[in-house]
């Protein structure tokens, strides 16, 4: 058919006549096939180049990520080492602190209780352990170290809390224990379960000590505590009584003046009254009593030598 006929025109110049060539069906098919093949080759070449460029981009991105991961892991390992050194110093301080508090130090065995080790094979559970076992092991070791340090930190925190409470209670006990002479003077009468009363002239217990001093001499609290009485008491005259806690109470009587009121908190060495001769007293003096759990004790036992009243 005429429409299937291909004609090739060849012109050598504008002034030369064109020559016509008819192409056979076979030749036409070869030309078409060659064109398609060329197009496929061009497409595949472009695809290969594109894939190559894409792979290089992904490889560069992966390498960048790996570098960041390695740097982060190195930094984490350094931080873990610093934290471990800090906890070692805290452990040393804790040992000294527990010693001061009268507590036993934590033994190395207790410090290691519940601690496993990096050789437990846990790194194999990481998703990339098969392709990069070395990195997997480093990550697992870091996680393990952090877990151990967290446990040590918790143990040391509990230990320091125990030691602090012990020291605080011991300090409270020391601050609450009567330990000073409440006024300046000399002891004119000592503690006795039976003595001849200077006014009644009968054998009677003397549950404290008498300290002779000029009228108006300040009387101070023998330890910190809370004032439970500050008023006139029959036989004792103007009297102050203090509850120090831990079973300690002290009493100061025959005062000429009361400085504190009931319910007031006082500290050791704080002025609470002034020496006088109220009540059954023959001369200005301070009658001073110390009781432990309600039982009268010799106050002289609670006066530490060479201890300042303030």
C-alpha cells in the first residue's frame, strides 16, 4: 500500500536536484528497532547514573550518622568514667561520715550486690548486633555501667541519709543534755537522798544542788529545750522548769526574777532568770535539779569541766 511506502530524500545543495530512495519494509523495521534500542540504552544509562548518585548520597549520609554515633558513644563513655570517679569520692566521704555517726561502713560485697557484668551476652539482643557486634558490645557496656552507677548512687544516697539522721539525732542529744553550771558561784549544798534541812532541821532528801551567788546574778539554761513552768512554786519560790527532750528536765528555783515564760524555746546559755532567795531559802542562791525520765539525778554529774556557759 502507498501509505506504507517510505521515501528517503537526499539533497546535496540548494542548487542540486534531490534524489529519492524507497526503503523496503525490512529496512524500515531495522531502523525502528535501532531507534528503540538506542532509547532503551539511553534510559538505562541514565538510570544507572541516577542510582549510582543515590547510593553515594546514602553512603555519605550513613557514614555521617556513624561518625555522629561514634562521637556520641565516646562522649557518653567519658561521662560515665567521670561519674564513676565522683561516686568513688562520695563513697569515701560516706565511709568517713558513717564512722563519725557510729555506723558500720558499707562493705565492698554489699556495694556489688545485684550487679551482673558485660559478659552476660545481653548485647546480642541489640538489633544490629549481627552486623556490628563491636559497637553493640560498646553500647551494652555503657548501658550496664549506667545501671550499676545508678544502683550505687541510690545505695550511697540511702547510706548518707541514714548517717545524716544519726548525726542529727546525736547532735540533738548533745544539745539537749544539761552540761553547764547554770550560774556563776560556788556549790554550797550537794545532791543527797537525806540531809538535815537548814530551816526544818529534819532529815530530808535534797534532790539538787545549791549554788550560792549574789542576788541578781544571771541564771542560764543548762541545755536547749522548752520552758514548761515559769512561776511561783510553793517552797521553791520563783521557779523555771525546762523540758529538754530525750527524758531530760531541769529546774531552777529561788529566783528573784523570771525572764522567760512557759512555752518559750530556749538555747543552752540563754538567760532564763536571776538569782534570788524566794521560797524557803536562807540566802541568795540557785537550787538546781536535773531529772532523767522523772528520776532525780546528781546535777554535778551533768556539769562538764571547763565548759563555757555560752
